[in-house]
C-alpha cells in the first residue's frame, strides 16, 4: 500500500535522485525518517512473532550467521518482491537441513559459495531469472505471431511459418 501511494513514489524518487527530489520541494529527511520508522515497526513485529515460534531467546540468536542468512534468503529469492525472499528462505533452509545433517562442518562454506554464485550469476535472484525466462518466451511468441499475421496478410498459410526460417533483415 505504501509503495503504490504518493508517498511511495516520493520514496522511490528519494532513492533514485535525492537532490532532484529536494529541488522539487520534498524533504528527503522526512521521507527517510518515515521509511526508517516503518522498517523498525516491521522488525519489531517480526521479533514479537519470532519469540512464540522459538519459545526462548538466548544470546546465540543474535549471532551474525542469522543476519547473514536472512540477507542470503533475499539474494537467492530476489530483491524487490514479496515472494522472492520467501522462495529464498525455503530453498536455503532446505539446503541447510541437508548440509547440516550430511556435512555439518561445510555448511557455512556452502552458504558463502551460494551467496557468491547468486551475486555473480543471478543478480536478481530466482524470481528475476523466472521473469527473464518469461520475457524471452513472450518475445519469441510475439515474433512468431507477427510472422504468422504477416504471412496471412500476404495470402500464405500461417501454419507453415514455423517450418521455414525467418527472413534475414536487409542491411
């Protein structure tokens, strides 16, 4: 709801070009303060929901590995979406269950390797990869449909278009 509101658009503008937003008359400090307050409220709610799930909180819960693991969830699943970190959390925790049972001493190395792999080869995560595949499929389908409609307009049989190669563009 926030992202689609007027304030959400201002938040995106502050993220992209803070000085330009300031020149347009908005105060970026107030927008940043709002974003910080909302994120603090969400973190507080998440913490309040975490305690009943786990049952007890001990100092081990504040280890850096837990924070790093959450960042890796987002990196694996994909940033900028709600479903991406959920998918990342499921996949990373499945891997964690397997590796901690089979090779417990190598789990953190596998987690680090996964993070490096995703950062280098899947910068938008799994959700971004799925989006790229869908966009490529849609682009190929639209090209095929364009060729079929051009053939139908020329009086040819559109069903034979897929059988012959596309014409090379003229230079």
